[in-house]
């Protein structure tokens, strides 16, 4: 199973993760709302601040994926999203998406009161 560590206090994040929850095959993901339950981050040794700034995913082998790589890992397991995962994993595409995601994530983090309290 893949563990997804997401910001449950972010409306956009919660809607997106909620959608993934609805369409995901059973027993594929463990969903961890780290805004409300940060203790789950201890097992992957990531601070709440870092996890609120960027989406984190941990696979069965314990490999941690962050940001766009986390999304790609999720999408690989979702019906009808696998093609998007393959396209986004292409090196040039991945680099551009990573840059855009990081800019957006930093902007969202800087404007979210609950994120600022985690610093």
C-alpha cells in the first residue's frame, strides 16, 4: 500500500485527495491527514512544516516521493490516470511540472495560516 500524507486543512488539497479516495482501488492507499494528525509523519521522519509545504507519499519499500513525484506515484495506481503519470514522468515534462508545482506549493504555504503555525 502507498501512504499519502496530505494537508487536510487546505480546501483544494482536501477536494483533490477526496476525489482520489473515491476512485482508488481498494487497499491501494492509506490516507493520512497530517494537518490534523501530524504524528503519522514520525515514521517517515518528515517535519509537519515540510509535509504541509509539499505532498509526500511513502511506498511499500519505504521510498518517499515528494511534490510532483508524489502525484505521479499516486496517478500510476489510479484508473484512467496512468497515462497522465507516464506523460508527467517524461524528464523534460517532469522538470517543468516540478518547477510549477513548487512555485504554487510555496505560494499556498505562505498564505495558509495553519501552515505558518507549523513553522
